[in-house]
């Protein structure tokens, strides 16, 4: 059987921006026989995530992921997990997003690092607020007790989505006007919890307006992924001085360290989704050949919610 696969064609380099040409589609012969412990799979959807940028170089800079090998596809069958379509009302792609790792990252990150106390009048700010994790984190912040949630994103359309559909109290377009001035206006009592997806100048600005004994949930640093810096990237000296003076926590968060909470987390996310309390957004691109373009678009903010590549239809599979 002849099948198509996407492989890493070239590496962008530590300080290079990934482009669609770093990937290529090729045809290969699928063996007729499979060995014991192996499975033959049909791909429905592929996930596109910022952490993949780290895997594109031989030195990933991260101790929990290994680099992709050029011109190779590697899959160990024992890492596959069975899912229950009923948890997502049949929307299988949700297992790659809100009812999957991004959802767990948002939920567990807030639970473990946010220190939210209901009825404490806490304000949360979310950067990258229209992305896979950010769009969920703001909603979860409200569900867990924050009285005010403000999102930061990059287009007027995303700002409108956050406030009109996803329950954010306000949104800031960081490309228009002063982020610092808008934060002061929209967060008059300061910032108690910061869900940080981006790092860089935006995060420096938010941290400068955080309250005493507040908390940073260090989810991602997408502004730094194309640069040769350690993770988490060090803060500028003036911002680090503010962080220390105000006793602001900024601890590395890795969701894979909380696997014991995955099952209960998935059930909680599914329940909120079915109750209409958690709105799920996806950006879907069709075709395996568009995997590279989808990744490049996601890394430059082209997605709303989870970026998904649709490979084949799922309707016939669900009837099996």
C-alpha cells in the first residue's frame, strides 16, 4: 500500500524562522505485514503546536523532548492512547485541543501555579489569548474564581471574539496603542495572575503591573522560540528586580509532570464543554500537504484557538 507522510526536510537553525519549505510530503510503501505490538493507523487530524519549533533543531534546548530526525517518521505504538468520542460529542479533533493537551495545560497550569481563590476579586491577564491555550485559560480562570479576565492578542477580530464569545471582560490589541496604558485602564486593581504564552516585551509590561505576591503561569514563550536562549528565558534586569521585590512567582511549568491529574482533568474539561461553559475554537486547514504552511501560520498568529490539519473525514470511522 502506498501512503503519504510529512517529514522534516531541513532545519531552520536556532535563530531562524520556520517556513513551509522545512517540511515535505513524500510517498512510501506501507508493509503488508505488521509485527506484534504494532498497529496500522488511519490519520484523521494532525496537531500543530508551538513546542514543535523546539524539535526542529538537533539541540532542542528542552530536556523533555527529542529532535525530529531528517527524512524519518518515528512512532512507537505503545504511546498511543484510546479516547472516548462521547467525551467530545463526536468532535474527535477536540482531543488535540480543548479536551486534550492544551486544555490540560491550561487547567492544570491554573490549578497548580495560579493560586486562584474564589471571591477574592482577583484579576487575570492572558497573553496569546486567542490561541489554543490562551482561549481556554481565560475561560477557565473565570470558572475557577477570577472576577476579571483580560486577554492580549494581535487583531481587532480576535479581541472581539474574546469578549463577545469567550467571556473575557476586556481585550487588548498589542499592535494598537500602548499596552501599558491599556492595562492600567482595564486592570485598575493591578494583575494578580498572569497566564504567559508569549514572553518578551508584552510579558515585561504585564509583570511591571503585577501586584505583591502575585503569580505567573509560565505556559509558553513563543516570542523566544526562534531565538537561541535558555528556557525559561531570563527577564531583563529591571523586570527581574520588580519580580523579586513584589515576590511574584515565576516557576517553570511542564504539564507532563502532572500525569496523575490527566484523567480527572479531561473529565472536568469535557463536563464544562457539555454544559456550555467552555467554548471551543479551532482553525482547520485541509490536506497533509499543508502541514508546513499550517505550522508557519500558527507561529505567526494566523490561528484562532487550536490549529488543526484535517487529513481525512471521520464519519465513516465513527461507525466502526
